[in-house]
C-alpha cells in the first residue's frame, strides 16, 4: 500500500470535511439569528406587523453632501428684487407676500399667498401634480419620491423624500414638505443633498428581523401597526459625536438603515 498517497488523500478528506462542517455551522448560526416569529414577538408587546420584512441585503456606500444656497441662487429661484436681512445663520428674503428664510445656508422655509391663476386645485391628485410642477420649475427636481399626501382643513399636505438615483433608496434626512391651497403652494420646508457620491465600502444589514426588535423599546410604538419596512440611507448630523452645532454639518458618510412606517404616519429609522 502507498501510505504516503493514502495519507495525502486522508488530509484532503479532512479538509473537505472541515469546510463542510464550517458551512453547516455558519448556516445554523445564521438561521438562529433570523429563525423566529417576529410578528408574534411584536404582538406580545402590543405592536402589530402588516408589512413584508426585507431580506438581508448589501448596498454600495454613499457620501452625501447637502445643498448650500447663495443669496444669488435664492434670488434667481424666487425673486426679482427682494429685501434681504438677517445674518449668515438666518437670512430672510421678502418681496410682497413672498418670504424665504434661509437657515445655515441649507434649510429653506418658503411662504407665499398665491394668486388665483386658471384652474383651482380641488383634489389631492391635482395638488400632487401642482406640487411636482412647482418643484420642477424652481429646482429642476427629478430624484424624488412622494411619500405622503393628504387634505386637511382646506390645505393639501405633500411630503417628498430625495432618493439615490442608482439604488432608488430614500436618503434620510433630507426632505421637502409642501402645503398648498386651491391656488397653489403656500409654504415649503426643504433640505436637500446636492451630491450623492459612491464610496468603496459596501453597507450590509445581515439580520433585519433582529433590528426590528428595537421597536419594542421605543416610545409611542405600542398599540400601532407597522405598515412598511424598507432599506434607506441615513445621514443624521445630530448623531455625530462631539459636534456642538449639527446644523453646520454639510457632508458625511451615510449608514444603511431600515425605514419603518407606522399606521399613524410616523417614520422610524433603525440603524
């Protein structure tokens, strides 16, 4: 018998066996982390699940840069000859009924009394069309998703989120909120990203179901129903350590997070 050859073959057998056992152990551990009834656990804490849970996923990393507006840009977008007052931290532009407050150069608050022009806005669908047309005219917006719209107290409320054009994931925390009456847009709050750059590192969430267990310890969630769960990119300057004034933060790397919608309209970001 060729003992040297037999010994070599035996070593190969042990290597293959170790790889097989390692793969089985990994699969068992991975399953243990996700193999539980999330709906039943949440129900035991008076939280109800009516949404599909996304599978573990990997997305490319993103670096986000907020849009900062100059005085000339604000004047070009909204005004002919405005009156300007205030400081660099809070600057106010006014002309007639129209007013724009620019905070830290990146947060815009717009108010106006639109005049009746042509067809009146009577339905939420017409308000959505008018709101999108307003954003297109003023900012050339394209990568937006309408996440909420309703009609309360003779006002139409529209909430838009900015999305990454490559992955179509919502970019938190940027936002555009519009309020319209029958004549058009009466107010707008907006903070947007000027650039979305891809970075080398990938972002991954291996155990989305375990992350959703964090809902149990959150206030205001008991008694509610989870109506949606999706992945998003999250960049919240207020959570950066050792930053005294997060409003001045203009850029940073995003985290991959779960965007959870509740039946009362509340949105929860779980990183």
